[in-house]
C-alpha cells in the first residue's frame, strides 16, 4: 500500500516506519494518523514482520505534535472525533502483538510524546526533547498523554510535565523512566535495531505473551491478573517453543525458535 506521509521498509523482519513531513517537523495531520492506522493493521497481520521501529524524518524532530494548523480549525465535535481517531490508532500500535520500538530522533512533543509512549519501548538520541505542551495552546493532551504518562513516570513527574508544558532532554527522560535508552544520534537506528534483535532472538510466542499480559492486566484486579498469568504460563508450557527453549538450555546450545 503506497503512503504519502510515511516511509516503509522491511528488512530481515524488522519494519522501519518513518513519519515523513520534515517541513512540519513530522506533525501528525489526519493523513499521518490514517496511514499509521492502516499500517498498524497491516503490520499486525504480516507474517514477514517480526518487529517494528517507528521514527521521524530528519535530525530535528521525531514528531512535534498534532498538526496545530489542522487542530486550530476544529470545533468541539471535530476535535473530539480527531482525538478518538488518533487514540484508537495509537492503541492499535500499543496492542500490536509484535514489539514496537520508538527511535526518538528529536522533538517528541504533544502527540509525538504520546506516540512514543504508545510504543512498547523508547530509545532516544542525545538530542531528543520530550514534552506535553498542549496547555500552552489552551487544551489538554488528546492522544493518551494524561493516561500513559502517569503510568510510565508516576503522577508527580507526569503532572509537572503536563501542567508546565515544559520540555525535558533525553537524559532527564531516561532518569524518570520515560525512555529506556539514550544513544548518540548517529547510533540511534543501529542501537534500536540491536535492542529489537535481542528481543527477537527469544521465543516469539513468549514475547507476544509478555506484551499481551502486560497490556491486559490494566483491566484486571491483582488476583485476576495473576490468575491470567498462570493460565498463559500453562498454555505456553504446551508449545514447541517451550520445548525448544528448555531443550536448548539443557543441551547448552542456542535455541532456534519457530514460534509454534
Ligand atoms: N503543527 C504544525 N506545524 C508545526 C508543528 C505542529 N505541531 N510544529 C512545528 N511546525 C512547523 C512550524 O510551523 C514551521 O513551519 P513553517 O516553516 O511553515 O512556518 C516548521 O514546522 C518548523 O518549525 P519551527 O517552529 O520554525 O522550528 P523551531 O526549531 O523554531 O521550533 C519547536 C521547534 C518544536 C520547538 C516548535 O516548532 C514548536 O513548539 N512546535 C509546536 C509543538 C507543540 O506545541 N506541539 C503540541 C501540539 S498539540
């Protein structure tokens, strides 16, 4: 499927998705959101894709937020529709059964920070900057910022970012748990791919299982979540992957998982 705002490349099972509106610092307009939604569905179903890297074009921005020009023309109903649509697309990325890593190459502001948070892991270049500046525009975040930020960094730090609208650098983002790693700008994509490859060496059903369990526990009580974990643990113990993994350990060789 051809895209007008995204670049797409699949190499050795790693799909690299690059948001490509450099003249607008990769701001999220309706076209980007629609194309990200279509791509999320495609990636989830494509057996040739085992993991995903999401990044932005150019050295300056990952995504500088929702497209403010488009947003400024919205009335209440249109804004709510825009928010619901974007949130649903981000949710589909978050629920992707394959690991989705954000390679944050610059500004990740507003919807850009929210998009990075919807990814499973975040690797930031030293030049990355994070923030939720929506309050400066007189609005609240609309793509999950008030929901995911407190879950990632805790209520106090989240409220500081949300209420001040200020930016933090990559090191501070790592210190508070907003990103997983900070790397030099010229190492961003190789280091992100390396982290993803480390994940992809593991049992595919187990990796997908961890993503799903961490996702599903949000809607459950502690006891329900633990019971679900036990059930899935039992299910995976019946797979070929489990026999492959345990067999390889006991035979002191590397496991060659088949995802079965
Ligand atoms: N929506 C639409 N256009 C945007 C944008 C956004 N969120 N962020 C940047 N742009 C556009 C600018 O309008 C400018 O376009 P122009 O050249 O046609 O005037 C271009 O991208 C470059 O941005 P500019 O502001 O000139 O770059 P800068 O280096 O001076 O500043 C930022 C970079 C990221 C600090 C600044 O662009 C900014 O604050 N952006 C908005 C961030 C924001 O509030 N996001 C939340 C939106 S809900």
